[in-house]
C-alpha cells in the first residue's frame, strides 16, 4: 500500500483506506443544532444534501473527511490512488470537489472528497448510501453522540475548545472524562484490556468493536469466544475471524460492561492510519454510552446510559 495512504474507514466489517484531504469552510450556528440519526442495521445514518441532491450518509468518525459513493458521483471523480483492505482486496479511490454540503442547518463549502465504490454497503443493508461523513468536517464542534436516542448535538467552539455561542448546552455531566488524540485525522483513546494499555481508534462507522489478533495472549484470554464468522472485503473476498465478548475493558480505571468484539489482524488498518492500532471501538461501544467529544480540548466525555436512566 502506498505510504501516503493515511485514512481508513471500517464499515460493514470491511476496511477501506484513503488519503487525507483538506476540508472546506463551515458556516457556524452559534446556538448549536441537533441532527437526527437513522439506523440501518448497526450503522447510523445522517440525511444530508450535497449540491441539491438529498440522501443518506453514514456518520463515520473512522473516516477523516467526506467520502462519496462513485455509483452516484462517478462523473465528478478523478482517479487518484489504489487502496487496500483488511482481506487484501484492492479498490480504486478517486477525488472530487464539492461546492456545498448541508447537514441539517450546518453548511460546508469547498470540500475535497474521496470517491470510491460503496456498493457493498448498499447491497448488504438495502439502503441507498451517497457517502460517509468523516470527523474532520465537524472537528470545530463540540458534539454529543447519542446512538441509543438516535441524535447528534453540535456546538461550535474556538481553538481552545470554548463555546462560541451564548446558548447553554443542556447536557448531563460526564461520568468519565479522558484524553482523546488525533493521529492523521483519526481519533484515538488509550484504554486497557486485561489491565494492559492499548490504543483504540474511535469509529462510529464500525459495526463492531475489534481487537487485534496480534495482541498479547494474556489480553486475548480475557475475551470469551462465542463463534467464528466471516469478514467480507471490498472485492468480495472472505476471511474467517473470531467473535466474542471483551470482558475486561476499562478507561481511566473505570470498568465497562462486557462488549462484543471481533478478533482479527489490524495490520492493514495500522498501515493505512500510519500508526499501530490495537483495537477499534465501534457500534457496541457507542450504543452503550453517550459520548461527548471536544477535539480542541483533546477531551472525550463518557456518560453511561445505565447511570442516566436511559
């Protein structure tokens, strides 16, 4: 894989790798907004309008920027590079320029986007997908991700992470506040499994948590294996992976309830991100908690659903 390829997406248990592109300008709403989420299986969908065309986009913090489905944007695409997936498949990735993207009342202008085939997602979920909304498009916002109640809330912040608006955020206090860092446009958090520190990327587009099969044996022994399953790549190639419960997961010494996870190699994802990835926190992590993210402050807040009565 080309070493300039630095961005990756985990969707439908499939890795695609893309290079980072600069996002455009954003029209801020000082009082913040709430955007509804729709579910498509274990994926969460945002409705957005791209240059007059309204449709479904996957909310995907595992992608750096905007990714468009070449089925609908083929004429806009300029071939750029080849990317590799976790199963060894290859995909041609192009680039395109987008003048205007509307997400609720948020308006983004002059965006550079990746373009690739997302047909495997549409075929599996039976829903038309125009693309993926990546994290860098929303990095100047403090956000509350509430998968269980199917909503996203955004408030604009300055470079220090302080709110720009005058309205009060009616968010519950964090049960746990911890550090989050960005590496090559991807969010990472340090957590522990079996008492050992691991680096997890935060990926709302991942249908499952993932733990690297190359982790130490004493870490893998904490996972209760329940079955074997197949991982399908972008070209249709399948590999067999282990599926089970990650029992001994903690952040800042706070223990979490057991979460489902896949055990498989993350070598391709690590190469794509340009950083060693020990695991991925996806649907099973976000569904159990409300997650507040403030990137300028390098801060993540976790609000446990079980303590908020939801």
